[in-house]
C-alpha cells in the first residue's frame, strides 16, 4: 500500500518538516539572506515526500531559479547539506 504524501502547507518553521499527526509537510517561509540553500532544502524535502519535480516547480513557482533541475537540487544538497533557520527566526522558539 502506497503511503499518502503529506499536504503542502506554508508555516513559520525553521526547516521543512512532516507533521505526522495531520500528514502535513510544513514548508518554511523564506527569510533573507539564505534563500538559495533553503529553497534547495524545500525542493529536496518535497521530492523526498512524494512530490514530482513538475509538482515542485508548480508549487514553488518563481522561487526556483529557471536553470534548476531535480538533479541540481540533489547535487546541491549533497554538497552543502540542508538549511535550517535559527530557532528564534520567527521571534519565538520553534517546537522540535
């Protein structure tokens, strides 16, 4: 039986995370200046949770540079790791 992918939800979180209780993929709002690594992290998290590259591009729209591909995102993450904002980026401590 195929696992249902989590619902895409924009949230004030410090990194993409799955909220298992509600089956939601919480996507952080982008804050400057770390947009490129966080955007790659978001794309990666979406693909790792069942979204196709075509769907990622549709959801993320103009946030993704036009020359990015699925392979480039995976290579970027392999080289740089994933992004995580500080716990107080939204003015309060993020729950784990």
